[in-house]
């Protein structure tokens, strides 16, 4: 004989010779034979010792059990007292009806979309995250969604979740900010066969993400080629000297040439510029010689201009001195003063005739 005591939070299942007999609630029980009692905590999940259908034939037991069936294409999120407990995979589960409140949210994972009933806060956390795939679109981005290779829609900035299954999902993103394209090392021949190396830049922005990512492949590479061809077209149409004279019109021409092609790529171009024009060594030497010759010619012109101005000034002074005796005398005294500044002492020798000559020079009549 043995005694079994059950508390208020416990339930007992009586088996005899492996066969289910009855259910016991809280209380004290005596057994004389070979009965075996399984005691369960009703705040925990029920793990049946035998086939669940056999136990459910007992109406008393079935009344205090909550049976959860999860189909092959489903999962179920189990919440205890409002908190996520676990994810139930396909199968059959039983829970006691007790003070612990059990809630279950079913999700069809054969589809990609997560239903609104599932809280987005739990999708990125364990254990639900193992069943979810996600993608984040930044505030400066837009994205396109492909499901099984088919374009579905454009995704705005935000976080997106889909169930993890055999369906293929691809998210293509594009940076919607203004970007710069470097077009460097372009070896181009001018109309007169002068080889130039051009380094340029261009600024652009994705305007239509559907055109850029759905209708075109590698839109940025195609844009690079469009600028490259427009640059070659412009430079090949001019001789070297003409190109240097018309370099200011290069950027507007190339922007206009690329604009229509860029729109077909879903891109809007904002600017273009030439950073460097690199000449071959022999052409660079010739250009340096031409530059030196031009500077020498400019220097000679300036010197001749200054000499002409000086001569003209002397001629004007001479005419004034010829017409005005006083001005002539002042000019004489000016030169005598300049001479005197350079003489520290004067020694005079001879007869009175020399003194008379100096007097005539220095003293006005």
C-alpha cells in the first residue's frame, strides 16, 4: 500500500499494468495494487506518457487540457502571460488549463509575408529570428523587391521581414544621394592626331530606381561608358589648338549628349568637368617652347613701348626748353646739382680766365 498526495497545482494520471485508468486532482490517495501514478505540474506543458488520443477519451482530462495542432506549413508562437515562450513547429501539443494564461499565434510560413498579428518586436529575437529573414533599407536608399525572380514593388526606407522558406527573395538597393563618377586615364586622339590623356569627373543621382535596377544592369557602368563616348566624340572633332580655345564649351556639350541616355538609365546628371589634360612629352616640350617665345615677344614689346614713351618724353622736354630760356637754365642747374652731389671737393688751378668761365656757367645773366 502506498499514499500519493497531490497539491493544488498538480494532476495525477493513474496507470495499471501500462493501461490508463483515471485522473486525480488535488488530494491524498491510497493505492493497494500495482497502480502507477504520473504527477504533472499544471503550470508546465503536458508531455503525455502514451498516445494523446487515448488520454483524451477521458472527458474529465480532456476538459482541463488545451490541445494545439500545428500543420506542416505552419509555426505557432506560444505566449505565456503575454510573454513569448517558444516557437512550436508542426506537430500536436497539449497544455494544462491553469492560472498560467496560454496564447498561440499561428503563421503560414509557406508564404513570404509576415501577418500583422505577429509583433514586429519579436521577429528579430530568438527563437523567432531563426524562422525569419530581413532586410533594412537606409534613409538615403530605395530598394526593389523580387520574389521568385519577379519584380514585386519598390521598397521605401525601413525594416522588412519575410518568413524563411523555399521561396527566393532578392532585394536590390540603390543609394539615392548625389554621387561622383571618376573618368580617368582616357587616351584620346584629336582631329590632327595629337594624343591626349584626359582625367574628368561627373556628378549624378539615381532618379528612378525601377529603371536603374529593374530595366538596366549595372547602370553606373553604362553611365561611365556614355560619358566616355561623349568625351571622345567631342575631342575627336577638333584640332589640338581648336580644342584649347573651345575647352570651355566641352562640359555643356558632354552633359547635353549624356542627358538623354542617363534618363533611360533612371539617372539624372548634374555636372561634368575636366580635371587634367595631359600632353605627350614631345608636345609638352613644343608647347613650353611656344610659351617661352610668346613671353619673350611680350617682353620685347613692353621694352619697345617703354623706350618709345621715354623718347617721346625727352622730345616734349626739348621742345619746351627751346621755347623757354628759363626752363633751359633750370634744367642746366638740375644737372649741375646732380653732378655736385657726386663731387666731394673741387680743386681749381690756373689763371683768372678759368674762374671767369665757371662764373659764366653757374651765374645767370
